[in-house]
C-alpha cells in the first residue's frame, strides 16, 4: 500500500474509456465541437490489464468507468463485465445517459449496482444550450429503465449562474420523488475555463445552493465516508443530496482518487497536469510491470495538492471526470 504524509493512498480509480463524447458541454469544451477519441487510446484488453495491475500494485478497491462518454465506446461492452469480475469493493459508471436506453440490458446484466448520470437541467431548451447536443427525454427514459431495474442512481448537476441555477429546486424535487441522490458539483476551473472569465461569472457556490434549497426544505448535514468528495445533507423524511464543493469546501486532504486517461496516462491530481505513461508498463512482464507501476504511483501520489482546489488546463474528458 502506498501512503503519503497525510495518510492518503490511492483507493479510487477513475478510468476514462475514451475522450470522445456525444455532448459538447459548455463547461467542458469551449467551441461547441463534439469531442473525438484521443490519439492512441488503449484497447479494452490493455485497459483491463491496467485495472488489474493497479489493484495489485496500488490497493485500488473502487473503480469508476468514465470518459469522455464511456457508453459511446465499443470497449464499454467488454470492459464493464470484465471489471465486474475483478472482486472490487465497488464498481460504478458515470454517463451522460444519452445511450443508456441502448445499453440498459448490458448494464443491468453486468450486475452493476450503482451509476451516476450527469443531468444539468429538466428544461429541454436549457439542456440543449448546455450540452449542445443530445435529447433530454432520452436521458430521462434511461434513468427510469435503470431505476426500474433497481440500480442505485446519483444525478450530477453543475449549477451555473444565469444558466441553470433555476433548475436546482426542480431537479432536487425530481430526485427526491424517485429516491435518487442529487449531487451538485461546483463549477471547476478546468480546461478552457482556466483562461476565461466564465468560471468566475458562472460559479455558483455551495452556500448559494444551500440558501436556495433552504427556501423550500429543511435539511441537516449528514455523515459521509471520510474520503468522500461530497458534503452530504439529509432532508428528513424525503432523502439526501450532496454538494461536491471543490472550492468552498476542498477535499484535497482526504482525496484518494487516481485517474487513468483513455490513452494510458496516470494522473494523481485533477489540479496537476503531470502524468505518467503506462504504455511502457503494459509492455513488461507481470512482476516488472508491478514494480514499475509502484514507482509511478509513488510519483503520482506526490502530485496531489494538500490545501485547495486550483484546477488545471487539463480537460476533464481526457482524464476522466
Ligand atoms: N460523459 C460522462 C458524463 O457526462 O457524466 C462522464 C464524463 S464527464 C467529464 C464527468 C462529470 O464531470 C460530469 O458530471 C460533468 O458534469 C463533470 N464536469 C466536467 N467538467 C466540469 C467542470 N468544469 N466543472 C464541474 N464539473 C465538470
């Protein structure tokens, strides 16, 4: 087990299956162009081997399959069932939900228990202005399919000033009525937002979210696992919601996340663009690969921030949001 001075270790792996996405969300890409696969993306077999090696070398116990849009990649059909067989404590998927109706059988039959669906609004026009693609009704249909199959669903919403902050309460009601936990993600200063005024003008803080919710609901802080990124709140009798408050309540000191990009680079911190090429590790026999990987993990753990989230020019879809 590799542990740093703050007692942090890597236990949560996020693996980006592809950088390609069928959306072009305003907070993710600047120009409205949909995203293409990165050069030399790993194939399914290579990705599965990396996950196996990281379990053995780094003590990874939880894996989240993400992207880009993971369901867009043909590799998803092979990787999800394979990762489900690795004996992990937890496997989850983050998706924008657009392809869920097409992939519902595969997802349900894989035995997956948890899934996060990103949804920033229940208003079809706002949906298209934020995602710049896709269809809201299809996402809602996908959510119902998964809910009916008994999967535990979380919905991720990025509230933005003058864009969708009026959707905070409708989305919360939608989720509470369905036993879904809504998680608000404070707008992160990632990618193109690093060089634009957009982050500061659109940033909607944890306190502002809580103020808005308190106009309708009574809630109290709830327990969350120590390495959770979300502050959790309970609305007694109605359910829970969470806020991933990267800026208002940074969680760097307890962060256990490790990311592998779709082209095989290891990232220890979202606020640090330093990365380590794992393709050379893939060329080595098992014992040497494990030793090399441990060196890489030591370096990646040193890249973690300790205090507050700075953000980076790295685009989320490359390294797995
Ligand atoms: N395509 C999948 C999806 O939409 O869920 C997975 C990848 S996406 C990059 C993962 C998550 O990152 C989404 O919930 C998205 O809202 C979030 N995200 C991307 N850029 C962000 C930013 N600048 N600030 C906050 N959240 C961001």
